[in-house]
């Protein structure tokens, strides 16, 4: 695994340096769109609807369109002005019982690894959460977005689970349930008996994704048999990648930039600025000197060029 974020958990006056890793991965088989006639990949280009030109990704900004048709374009500088939690800090807001967090709020899960020579503070926080039977609510900024997250432990490892904001959860309002009759005691007793007969301890290893297994078998069999719908790709090419791939790469680049934006110290910045200023001055001096030399050459009288002796004809030319 590769860490996607570095920072520190702010636990009172204690800072716990950590690295963040994605805890899950998808095994879904990814398909590309192809031309049915010859199997060629379908490529997408970003074309401007106004001028019709293909626009490179670095020249693309984000825009919001209101319900009445007003479009507002925002740049990266605009997004930087928005309020956000400290990018390299995970502040603990409060501790709550885990059963009070509705599972519908849980989003993506991340592992936290200690990022210091002595992981004592990390182990202390993990043990405290486990013994108190509480979950820490924290703020977590990733890809220019501040999220609410639950910090808990599993087998001594700190786990961060991003939570949806309350207004992102839809209300379940179904009129068909308003006038439904309550189940009778006999119906409840029979249902509870059925539940008891099917009750077991949960073991995730007992469950497999049958669809993915059958799909892989189908693809392996098709490759082995060959046929008119199986094509040999001559060479892998990154030219004209799908739009979603480019968007993902750009998002990762922004994450790396955001994660490393504050690592340089003020002294390094000052040294860099001085070096840049000195370099610019040197270039300016060189350009001035070059300009003076060019002007002097233009004003100086031209010397007559000495006459060159006519070249002798070669033997081959004489024969020709």
C-alpha cells in the first residue's frame, strides 16, 4: 500500500503523526468501450462547445450553473479561499458511543499508520479508544474537501471512517407504510423462531463474489478459444485516455500538492527567493551586456571582406 496523506491527529495537547492508507480496494473488472466492428477503443476528447477546439486539461476550470441559467466559473485560487480544516491535522472534536452513529453515514475507510520514531502516542490513543468504548469524531481534509470522520480501532490499528454529512442522507418517506397494520404476537413469535434457526457468527470469508468469478471464467474461456471478437492489442498506449482516468490522475496530483504544500520552511522559502532574485539579476545583466555588444557591432564600420581565390576545378569536373 502507498500512503495518500500525511499529517497528525490533534488529541488535546498530544500530536500523533500518522500516514493514511486506503483500507479497501475494488476487484471489479473494468471494461472499455470499443467499436463493435473492429474492436478499436473509443476515445473521448474535451471539446469546447463555444469555439469547438480541443482543450488541454490544464486549461479547464470548474463552473456552477444556477437553476435560472447563470454560469459561474471558479479557479483553483477561488477554492483555496474557502474555509477548511488544517490540511495536515486531524483535530479530535469529541468522543461518542459508536452505537449512536448510524451505519448509513459511513463512507470510505482508511488505515492510519504511526509516522514517528516512537509510536507511543499512537498506541496510547488506540488503547484509550478501545478501553473507553468510544469513537472519536474528527475533521479530515482530503482533496480540498473537509470531511467529518469517525476514528476507532481494530486490532490495535487506528481506523478512520469518512462520514456523510447529515444533509447528504435522504429521508425515507414512503406513504405505503403510514397505515400498515402492526404485526401480531403470533407473527412476531414465528418470525423470531425463524431468525433464531438461521443465526450464526459472521465470517466474511464464507461469502464470495460469484458474479466476478463467473465473469473472469467467461473472459479466460473467450481468450483461450479466440474468435472474431477477440483482438490482439499491439501496444499499450496512454494517448487519448478516458476522461475518468485523467480526472483521477489530476485529483491525485492535487492531493500530492496539497499534502506537500506546507513542508518547506520559511528559511527555505527565503533562500529560494534570494537565489531566484540573484539568478534573475544575473540574467538581466547578461542580457544588457549582450544588447550593448549587439548595438556596438551595428554602429561599427564594416570592413571590406578579403577576396577569396577561385577554387580550382577538380579532375572529376574536368572529365565531366
